[in-house]
């Protein structure tokens, strides 16, 4: 404070008027380690009080000034701040305290969770925590470890290899899969639609499926997009269609969609790309029902991003369930916060998994969803945490 007052006197003289003083802390983490500031607002004399036109700030980096004169040439007012810098020893002490606080919070959360899951056998508690940490819902994790406890004796429970083997089989049995799209001989093109919210990768996934049908399975593919909200999406799909040499049509209404399907009657499979709809936009979701009512797709795949939070995924599932969902495709496994979210969502939507994608490359980075593979992914993540 004394240093700040001295700066005021140097700037405006001993007749300076002190208008306001305050102290505050800036920076740091959770209120720790911040720099303390003293700020003084002053004017040369009382006649200058209506104007506030310059400031001088002092901190450990030296004195910096900034002056802005008014059009009338009124004398400036000054705000001065000083800071104090913590010593290296004090900073180290603060960091140590923060580390201890984080450890305490972690222990507290662990004990709280243990208290909340009294049904979990003690010898399987670490297994339970690892499952929950990999985004498996708590009720599902509890069910898994309770089943293990009922099937294994005490000696087996102490054998990590036995526990892992049984856990893998249990996870696989809880992961309903549909396998790849199998084009049925229905006397007409097999129509498959992809739906889902914005940004989950529907257009890229459509391109991957189309390329694999054409290049690997030698099927005649047709593409239709009803995503007329984003010009970039149409252009992106058009580029993919040109590369793999398949026809692309754009439909702006249910009638146009029906006509486009009719014009592609010579195709083996028709893949339909849809506009991303927010799970909270009920009107847009209802539009999808009108489009699909005109053509009645053989399969409807809900595309979900495994990088989304549980709350967003559950909202999406609830809203798009109204359209009718046969299969689920999970994208962005390379960005997933936890693979267990796939299991949790499949149980909630009551649908089977068809594909997962692991990147942006076309036509690669897409795989058929397999329960055994996903179970291993969950367990690998669990092992990595130990």
C-alpha cells in the first residue's frame, strides 16, 4: 500500500485526491498461489473528479503507464496497483498443499463410492471401480461383479486371470451385436438409412459403407441425401460418390425421396444420409418420420459418437427412438472417454450394434461391431489403469 501511495504522489503531487482503494488476488489455482494486488484510484485535485482518463499499474514486471486524454483536455486520474510475488519456497509449499488436497479428494470419492455400493463384494471392488471408470454404468458394473461372485469360489476370485476370463465372457454376452449389413434378396433395392445428431460422422460413415460395398462386395450402390441444411455435407458426399462412381440424388421432401428410390431401382443397396438433428429439436426429428414413412427403410441405424457424454447420448437415444431404430453405429472410438459407454447405451436403446468407426479415413477405419472385441477393449483399458 505504501509503495502505491508513493507512486500516486510522484504522478500527481501531494495534493492528489484518493478516490478509492481495494485489494484483490488474481491468478492461482482454486484460490491458491494467486498474486495479491493493491489498487488505488486517484485524481490531481477535486476539480478532476468527473474525468477518469489514465492509469498506471505496477507489478513485479516494473512500471507500466497508459494515458488517455479527453477531448476537453481534462487532467487525468490514476489507478495504481502493486503486486507481491510469493517466494520459491512459498510456491513449492502451495503446490504441495494442492497435491495433498487432490489426493484427499480422490480418497474421499473412493470411500464415498465404496459406501454407496455395499452390494459389491470386497474382493471385486477394484474390478467394479475400473469398470465404472471406463464408462460402464454403475448398475451394470454392479450386476457384473455380483454375477462373478456367485459363479466363482474364493480361490478363483483371487486369480486375476480367471476373473478376467469370466468378466470378458460376461461382457460379451451383454453386448448385443447385429453383424454387418446383409443385403437381402427382396426384389428391390435394400434401403438403409443413417440418422443421428449433428457432428457424429454420419456422412463419413455413409461413404465408408458405400466404398466397401462397391470395392469389396462388388455391389451396385446408390446414395441419397436429405441433408439439405448443410451445403458442405452435400458437396462432401458428392465428392465421395464421384470417387467410387456411384449415383447420388438429393431429396428435399418425402415425395422426392420416394421418387429418388424409384429411379435407383437397379441398385442392390441404397444408403440414405440424413441431416443432423439436435436431440432436443422435436420438430426436426418428426420430419424424419415423414421422410421414412414415404419409403420405409429396411434398416435404420442410429449413429452415436462415443466421445459424447452419457447425458448427451441418453438424450439422443430417447429422442430418436421415436423414429424407429434397428441398429446402432458408434463412431470416434479413437476419441472415446471410455468404451463401456457402448454397453450402457445398447442396453438403454434396446438395439444391436452394427459397426464402429475408429477414425476419418475412407474406406478404412470402420469395423463390424463384435462383442468379444469390445469386451477386450474394455478390459484392456481396465488393465492400463492399474
